[in-house]
């Protein structure tokens, strides 16, 4: 299963107990505004997405080059972007905020993970996880070219102000514009799309309506 370049307003849920788990899925280049429950997945790839809520219950996952805009407060989870993520690689992500209630707790009930080259606005408590190469205490206002809220907005510019300073494990920048599948400007799907249209407000003397539409094809 591949979920790519979608705007998901509700929750994304693949829940269960991993008795018969969903294997080898890829979720990439999406905007997901509600929580993500991955409790029936193993060996999932979660990359180059923008999350406005929490991600939890991932197992043996690759979580890379995402933007976590919020650390949402949930009474039974706490104010964390990642909860109950185990045996996974968490790399090259941008953690844009911290919870006012939980401070530097970013990884709650997360065990046996390798956490590398992520950008934080705090110094997180890594607990028992392996951490290396991460960027700590980065001023929130210095991260993106234009982002003034932890609410996602298409008008914001999520390019890094210093893309050559904050490099991931593969030598590309952290965040959605790095990695092997960098974010496509405009979040445009692969299908052809209209890029320009001009439609006259009324017909001419012969009853004809002038319409000009320009469509762009694309390979990716």
C-alpha cells in the first residue's frame, strides 16, 4: 500500500494487534491533520510528511524527513508527537514544537529506537533509545522560511532557512525537502493537472464562449 500526496483531514488508522500485521506500507509526501495509528503495521516507511497531530504504535518503522508541527496534549498519551514507537529508525525529521505540559518529552513509551540527525527546539529526553547527530535547542523562528503557526497552512514556506546547516544521515537536508523523495512544490499529484485557465465572462456575438485551458503532464 502506498499513500502519497494526499491531504488527510481525519485520522489515518491501521489499527490492530499485529497478529496478522499490514507489512511494507509506504506513507509519503502527505499532509495529515489528525492522529496516525499504526498499531497493525510492521516495517512501514513514513517519510516526507507533514503531521499536525501525534503518531503512535509504530513498530520496526522508518520515520524520516517528516515535519511534526505539534506536540498535542492528550490526557492518556501526554503532549508528545511520537508515542509507543519501538524498534524503529527515527531520522532527519523536524520537531517544530514542544508541549507546554511535558517540555522535553518527545518520545513517550518509545523503546529500542535509533534517533539520528533530527532537529529539535529543545534537548529531548531520549530515555533508553540510541541518539546521535541530532540538532538541539534550535530557535523555532529560525527553522522555516515562513511559518508562524503550528497549524498547517499551504501559504507557509516549509523550506529550511539553513538547509546546508541541518543535514540528515544521507547528506541531504532534514525535513520534507530532503531524503530520497523530497517534497514536490504545490503538493501536486502525479496525474496531469490544469495549470492555467481563461474563460470569457460572456459569449461573443455568435454565441461562442472563448475558453483557454493549459494542462501540464508530469512523470512524477
